[in-house]
């Protein structure tokens, strides 16, 4: 059974449909990116997987839970199994790197020991391991507001990993970063995916990173999936369709789009 299964799914706000009747199946361990212009519904779709945006029509199952009928307690338990990373990091800035990462473990710790920040030797080792995975161990005791944007995002990823989630949802995790930090953060997400087998679904603005790091790319336009397949098959026609370009436009001239060499794009959705 898939980790995420959407059937004829529409998501939105009040009665406004943003995601319009999509079908999507994501298996365990995939590293998938959702690309598309601003306003097409990338965040709406991603946050729908966490039941933050509402289902208007259709069905959505995540980790075996039907999000159309899920109750409050079940939802809380489901969200503990899903790590979320935002563009704006969402760290507690006055706390140290160590304590921010440790906060990811809260749902696995008794309340009292969490309140007094009491960690067992095993928990110290575990947090240290996560700091090493994201390469931030040198800054363990630094306050998070002293870190660069790239470092903050790596702490946010370590905190998500500390949650021991089955899925990480990342909403434009590198949009506010310089190219070197962005690459670093993408490599860290890849490490989380490969080392722990966490399924990663990430919205990305940068097509070149989607091509380089992801197993699979979903192209969204007007709330519909217009491409679903491996990055190698994401040709000029698909890119034009996703970004609303006239195909006679020079795709290579758009900074979002590399010159495309693969040539033969199979129209619309190509299931890998
Ligand atoms: N909280 C909200 N309430 C109402 N409309 C919203 C809300 N958030 C986003 N939208 C609308 O949904 C559409 C898709 O937004 P979004 O999913 O954020 O797109 P993207 O992430 O691709 O830029 C936009 O028209 C946006 O204005
Ligand atoms: Mg968005």
C-alpha cells in the first residue's frame, strides 16, 4: 500500500478549489518534488497531506489514515509521524541548536523530563547523531538566532528527523538561501531520505535542484498535475506546460529552466 494515495482529490479554502481532482500515489522512501509557478497550489497540496488544508472532494489516505474521516486524536498521532519544514525555519530562536533538535523528540519523551530538559545518555547520543547528519555539531550550544539561514534550515531538518517521522514535508525549504546553502540543505534532505528511509515531499521553486536531487517530479499547473515522472523525462514540452510557456519561447532563456536535451517528452502525465 502507498504511503500517500489521493484519488480525484480537490483541496482548498471554504468552497474555493485550489487543487482540482488530482490522483497521486507516493510509495515509501520516495524523494519527490512538487514544482510549478507561484499560486498554482503547491503549498495547498503539501499542507493537505498533513490535513492542514481541507478536502473539498475525493479521497486522501496518508500512512493508512483516511484524512476525510480522521478524528482529532488520530490526527494528532498522524502528525507526530510527519515532519514539516518551512521556508522560514520555525525554530525557537533563543534556544540552542541542541534544544531545538531535542524538541523534535518531545512526543516520544515523558512530559516532566521534557520540561526539565532531562535527556538520557541514549537521547544525547541520538541528538548528536542528528547534528552530525546535518553537519551542525560544531554549533550544538549556539543560540539559533546566531546561525546563518542555511544552518537554521539544517537544524530544522535535524529537528524533523528527531521526530523519527515516516514522511517529511518541506515547503520551499531553500527559497531564502544562497546557492551554496541551498545545495547543502538539499544534500541534507537526501541524507535523511537515504539514511533513514524517510519519504520526502518537497515543494521547490528551483527546477535544477528538483532535477538533481529528486527521484520523481510532480509538475502542477492550475491545481492539476501536468507532469508526473522521473526528472530525466522532464523535457522542454513538460516544462513549458508547467510554467505556462509558449513552446516557441526560448526555454533556456528562463532562469528556472536549464536547456533541455532529452528531446522526446511523452505528453502530460507519465507514470514511472
Ligand atoms: N489560507 C488561505 N485562504 C484562502 N486562499 C488561500 C489561502 N492560502 C492560499 N490561498 C490561495 O490558494 C492559491 C494557491 O496558493 P498556494 O498553495 O500557496 O500556491 P503556491 O504554494 O503554489 O504558491 C492562491 O490563489 C492563494 O491565494
Ligand atoms: Mg507556496
